[in-house]
C-alpha cells in the first residue's frame, strides 16, 4: 500500500539558493486583503489596495509552477488550522494570549479559545470582528475604536502574510523564526512558528530557533527578516543590513544562532544597505538564478551609475569569535571570491539605467529558483527577461486567463529546457511590493 505523499513528514534542508525545490510554504492571499482600506496603507506597509480576486488568481499561477517543478506546496493557513487542532491546550492558549496581548486586547484570548481550529485559523489571519465575539468585555480601546474605526474589528488582519519569505527562514536543517522589523507584521512570525511546530504533515516538528521570544531578541532594534538572507553555500551566507534587518540583529543571528548550530558555516557577510523602502530587503537587489549566475540591481551590487546617488553597497565580514570588519570590493566581488571568478551578474532591467530603476521597483531582481537555471519572475519586467534571454533563458509566459491544463503543459515542457524563466502575470501581486522569492518560503532543496 502506497503512502499518501500529502501526509509524509517533510524534509527540512536548505544549503543553497538554487537546488531543486522540493518543499515550500506559501500563503494564498484571501479575506485579509479585502479587509484593508486606503486609510491603513501606510501602517500596513502597502502602496495601494489590491483586488482580492485577481491577487488570489495570480498567486494560483505561481503555485501551479511550483508544483509543476516538483515541489510539494504547503499552505500556511492549513498548517495553522492543523496545528491548532493538534497542539496541546496549553500551547494553543499561550498562542492566543500572546497575540491578543500584542493587539492590545488581552481579554479576547479566552473567547477565541472557544472557537474550532478552522474558524480560529481564519480569524488569526483575516481578523476578527467585535460582533463575532459574544460577551466580549467593554474596554476603553473598544470604545475609542467605535468612534474612529469603521471596520468594527477587534483583531486586525495580517495582509502581509502572503510574503512568506520574511517570518521564517531555513539554514541547513535549522528553521529560524524571525523577529519582524515592523509592528504590522509581528503576528506573522508567531503564527508561522506555531504552524510549523504543530501543523506539518506526519506530526513532524522541525528544529526551530525562535528569535521572536522577548527574552532572546527582545529589543526593537534587534530584528531580522528572511528577505535579507541568501544562503550562498554551506560555508557562506549573505545578510542584508537593511530597513528591516538591523545590525544588532545580524550580529546576534550570526553569533548566537548560526555559528553555534552550523559547524560548516565559516563566514556571514553583512551587506550594508541604506534604509529605503525601495530596497527594503537584500532580495529586492540580488537573487541567485544558476550555479554561477546572479540577477541583481547592478548600480548597487556591482558598481556603475548610482541608485539615487548611492555608491555601490559596502560589505562587512563576520566570523567566529572575531569582531566584524569592513572589507573592500563590491557585493559582486565577494560572490566571485567565494564562488569563483566565473560568477556573472545579469542586470535587472538590462543595460538602460532608467529601466534598471523601474524594474528593480517592480521586483525584477526578486527571482525564486525552482532549480538551477529555472526561475520565476513577473512578466512585466521585460528588460530583465531580455537580459536573461541573452544568457540562454527561454521565456515561458503564464497567466490566470490560460486554461489550467494548457498552463500545466507549458510548465512540464519548459522543465526540460536547460534555462527557463517562467514569466507570470502579477499585476496585483507586484503592487504589494514583493516578487516570487518574497512569496515563497522554501523548506527543502535537493
């Protein structure tokens, strides 16, 4: 009798950015998107309101490609619901206390504790209305919300959860649950950590290192997000010191988490970035697309005409029991030093400086590898895709309007090409400021 693959325990191991993708976690955007208003955009870190229906359809195209490439796709909401039904009562209660306390409504935890797992999982992501909580206590916060908040929500939604790369990250066989750089995203790491601990198939509990605990990474100037981590090899990682990942966060990540638990790891390079929303994470500037090939924003990664007058980014090296040191050369120079002089950079946006700026903004440098030379990008980044074509990449265009069987055929045929870029329509997803890498959290690469 064959084992149902959906119930087998997942493998957890990431030793590179380009190994064939085998297990990945995503979140299909849902009601939490529909519950945003224009008055909350800045607080929720969005630039515009998204169409919930179209955003979901575009996300479905992406997951079709992931599955077509051979990856098992885990939906984090399902993991959360499974975890809420499996976890010990005390662990579930502790989760609710923490979430409700951080939302400024600790009295809601006992009421939410009475909900079944499916309903609770939805509420913790999409939000909970006051009218859904029978017997909710009257508080000053609720009175004030009644005057100024037309949404009548006791627990706000978390619309950024679709960017699964940031709340957690895998280095070798270790899952690091991060401490997020903005209050609007704090709940995501708590939910993802709980979902991975209790909800993975087969009752598998991976080796989790929670950076979200107050007694570990308790200071607000000590944050780390997964979009800033690139696993170059078992010996080397790059971490962006960015708008969302702080210098102190990187030092503690390196010396308290990575070096003690990863014997093969020799160096952590901190890429020192200005605090700009346009380059909020390292993977908005640089991603790996093949063994000796990277896709990146050339002015900052390799030098050339500056990005908003910024010179090429500088890099600091962290090693075991050694103070960090500023080193010479560009990010591209460091990659060549570590991986060989054959490393090349494909310029995001091509060679035109204007298009480089435009397509960096629309996630042209934010590719996710399905395997060596097989990547996902938004099809709107035409200059980037043309630059990839000059390196032997075949473009396969996919969209939500294609019949599913036609899409599946295109994906299967393309996987036989040595190099392919799946360009999928992401007009709504792109407006949320995140590409294919931002939208995926790999658990296992071959």
